[in-house]
């Protein structure tokens, strides 16, 4: 006996509702993991890049990350700040801007390491972990937006950093909703991605 159209409609709605509920729960877990990530003392604070304004200043989101990194350094919670970002199509080097911002805030130049090849989170993890191995460092604090902390921590662990904590600035934007939803498949990919 064939199911009636109304029964199919109910099944479809129930399936859609279940998928929506699963996405909401996964997003809530991701946000909680990012906000509650511990930021113990670490050898290196790894700060991920973001937009640089046309005038060469960090965007508000990036400045908030850098201020969080400065606070960690000033409180003695890390020894070195590793800033990582790419070079945008206009030639603005995120890592150089980040380095200069931290130095202007008072972090000694020899305590800031700039990685201009950190075009994405995976590349940043590769470069930061290599730097850490070369210098005998074993612990890191991933500093980025709260929804991005879990994926960054995962990437650093997958690249051999044994102790990883996370920290995020108190900064939120309306676009965070989109970013949170984007993180769900991204973190799944990072968990399965071949090294």
C-alpha cells in the first residue's frame, strides 16, 4: 500500500525538523567549546589573521584578536606570539600588520614571529607547529574568534602540538551566525583531512 501524500509530507517535515535540530545542537556545542576553551600558560600564542583595512590597519575583528594576544603576553601567559596570515590581492600582508600592531602595543619585536604564508587555518597550523618544533616549544594557545577556536585547536593538534588551549576576544558581529554554520563542515573536514 502506498503512503498518502500527507503522510510523505509529515515524514519530510519531521526529517527536516530533525536535521535542523541536529544543526542547532552541533552549532551550540561548537560555540560552547570555543567559549569554554581553557587558555592555560603556553609557550606560544598562535594568532590567526583576518582582514586588513585599505589604510593598512587591522580590521576591528583582527584588532580584537591582537588585543587578546597582547593581554596574554602582558600577563605572562605566553612567551612568544606567532601571528599568521596571508597577503591579500591588494598586497596587504596580514602577518606584517599584526606584528607591527603588537610591537606598537609594547610586545618586544623578538617576541613576535610573523608568518605571511598562513593563507588558511590549516597552513597556519603547519607553519606554527614547525616553528614550535624547531624551537622546542610544546604548548600553544590558539587565539581567534570563539567559533573558530575548536577548529584551530584541532588543526594544531593534528600537526603535532601536544598541548593546545584556546582564547578568543570579546567581539561578536551579526555575520558570526554564518561563520558558525560554516565551521560545522569545516571542522568535520579537518578531523578527516589527510596530513
